[in-house]
DNA sequence: CACCACTAACTATGTCGATAGGTAGTTTTG
DNA sequence: CAAAACTACCTATCGACATAGTTAGTGGTG
């Protein structure tokens, strides 16, 4: 269900092809919901068959064709409805914490290496997200600018604010992971003193 | 792969039946890796067919039978190997943050309600984990005690420490989510004057 | 004009996981 | 002692996801 709504979130801004969407899933929305193109194309077809999207064949070069989708009123209603419906929380499935719980089975050096990798991974994400917030704040985010151009004036502040708010949340998560892994490195030292 | 190793983590302590394991997945290991019994039984068969576990039919009451699995040397090696191998990080799939990014599409009241639910959800988890840490610290955790009894003296401290460390990590995550949702409530108030 | 990267849109296969059942025996309790 | 709850072990189906590969046209570069 989330994939569908991630697609809506992009398509309410402007019509796009499956390929356009697939590219967005490598940047903007892809930071909170990943999906490969092999999932996107069939989902678009399903959404069209349910009347939530409408596709239009448009020419591309002399012989090429592509299919551009736009959201129908029913689609917008479905998206708004999802936005207003509380989430159901899935139970945890967290490989990093699963491993941490049984770290006595790992070699201390391998354990250290993995915690360092954990720190590196989340430090990388943190940097990416800081950059994203910067882009939003100085108005250099192309996708957000197109979105703002399609948003009534009164809602523009909200639109930007919620994007920043989301990245700030991801940043808090990353910071928590980094701090936890650092404590882990100290713990390993203490236990293998 | 994580399910398999979560099963190893439990079975290295003592032999268990699929049903025993299924119950553990509702408490201990289930806090970091959830799995329904419909996944556990087939996985046990697969692991046995690969020589990582050995199953033994044991009687249960006058006519009943149950199948108890224990880890083979090959199984222990596979588990240790997994513990020493760095994780591959999967890309993000986070419905709560996906929604947050497009919160301008929700009614402010529905948005508030969802953030409050987010706080409640993570507050509940936080309480559970605090309780778990307390149990470990005062030695009233049955599963951990069985695990410690099967652990060489020198490793007992590690075993407890890593369990606590894991729950502390989960607690940091929950605290970050709660703080973030609280900031979100303030943001909604600010944006909707 | 050959080449190559890119755009565009799939398909195919396999595993993972959610959900919902079913069957049979055992133990507890009212 | 019958009913209810629990133990034990499955199966079946469906959607979600990962991974890999295919086909075809476009547009720019050397």
C-alpha cells in the first residue's frame, strides 16, 4: 500500500512516466520508500485499472512512445484518505539489533568492524539528509520547486516545512544509531579489556 | 537469512520444538525479529535438510509426538559465520516518514492524531524494553537464565551486557521517534495558526 | 556514422512475509 | 467429565520485494 501512495505523492505534482517515477525513487521519495522499477510498472497498471490513474500515450522522438500517468479525482481521494488514516505498525525486523543481541558469538574484532560500518553507513545518510535540507532551504531542489509551483500559495509553507521535518526525523534516527554504535565500541573494549 | 539466524540464536541455548520457538518469537527475539509460525516450521525443515539442525521425535503424552531440534556443529559454524559477516544495509522503507513528508495532504486533526498514535506506539515499546532491561538486571529473565547456564563463565557478562545493549538501542530509537513526533505536533500548531 | 549512454518499459523467477485457515492431541478448569 | 484453552504442526494463498534479464528507441560524442 505504501508504494502506491509514494507514487501518488509524486504524481499529484505533475504527470509522469514510469521511468520518471523510477528516477524519483532514487532520490526524493526514495529516501523514505525504496522501490525498483520492476515494482513500479505493474503497480501503475494496477492503479490505472482501478481508475486511480489515467495513462496517456505520448510520442517521444520520431518513432518512440511513452506512457504518461496523471492522478484522477478518485486517485486524489484515495491518497487523501490514506493520509488521513492511521498507520498500522508492523512488528520489528531489525537485523542490526538482532545481531547486537548475540554479539558474544562474534569475534571482538569482527564486532568492532560491524559497529564501525554501522557508524559509517548512518554518517553517510546523515550527510545526504543535511544536504537535502540545505537544498530545500535555499530553494535549489528541482522537484520541490515544481511541487511548490503546483501548490496553492497558502500551502507552500507547509509543503516545505513537512519535507524538512521528515529529513530532520531521519537525521535523528541516524544520530541515534551512530551514538548507539559508539557506545557499542566502548562496550566491546570494556568486555574484552 | 535473518530468520534462520534468529532461530540459531535461540537453539544454541537448548533444543526446542517449532512451537517453543514460535513462542519465543512473541517475546525475546521477537522484539528484534518478528516471525509467524507459518514461516518457522518450513525454515526448520530447510535447515535440517541442509544439515544445520537435527530433529528428534520425542513422545508427548500417551499418543502425541513432537519434534525437537538441536543445532549441529555445521549449524553453529554457520551462525558464527553470520555473526562475523558485515550486514548489508537495505534501503529505507519507512511508512511513518513517508507520510510525514506529505502531511500537507492530511487534515491537521488527522495529522495530529497520527503523531499522537506514533508517540503512544513508541511509548509502549519504550515501557516494554525498560521492563526487559530490568528483568535482565535483576536476573528474573527465564530465557536469559537458561542461556547463562549454557554459557561458559567467562562469557556470561558479555551475554547479559549485549542483551541490555540491544534493548538500550531500541530505547534510543523509540525516544528519537517520540521526540520527533512531539516536534511534529508543535509544527502542525504553528502551520495551522 | 558508429558507438554508447540514456530513456522507456517491461518480464521472469524466486524468496520473504502476511494472513488465514486446518487437524490432532493434551491439559486445565468449572 | 465436558468444554475450553493450550500444545503441536502444518498448508495454502497472496502480495511484496529482490534480482536479473530483455527489447527497443533516442540523442549526443568522437
